[in-house]
C-alpha cells in the first residue's frame, strides 16, 4: 500500500510518474534514436539513405512530434504503430508504447504542465 501511495504521489500533471517518464526516455533512446532526435537537446542522428542510396535526412525530432500530436495520444499511437519507410513498426510491447507516448507528451508539455 505504501508503495502505491508513493507511486501516486509522484504522478505529474499529465498522469505519468517521473519514473514512467524516465522509462519512456530510455525506450526512446534504445528504440528510436537511430532515426530521431529523442531529447529536447542532444545528438541528431546521421541522415539515412533511401532505396536508391540518396540521403533523405532523418525523422522529425521528438519535440516536433510532441508539438504535432499535443493532446492527441491516440493519433500519436496510430502514427507510431504504422510502419512507414524508413521507420519500421517499433518492436516494443503495448506497455512500452504507453511509456514512450508519455515521454513524448512530456516533451510537448508547457513548463506549467510539468510541475
């Protein structure tokens, strides 16, 4: 019971705990960083080639994705689950997808939302 109370006390304004956000960031770094800048600042992945070996760039940053899907978790979930070149369908479980979406949502939150 005490653990559950502590877990609830750590909840943020968007419903995800700080631990869940950290796990979502980890999933992003392991699963998505080859094609996306997954942190608000940091490394940008190298451009990837298309089928003809022409460089076509990288996927949108997670900040851009967060801005596009702000308040639309269902739309973000559908976009992530839909394989589109060069992004494959992510090899993550449903609960990991929830954590990833929570992390992206936090990136799009205004400073007052994340306090």
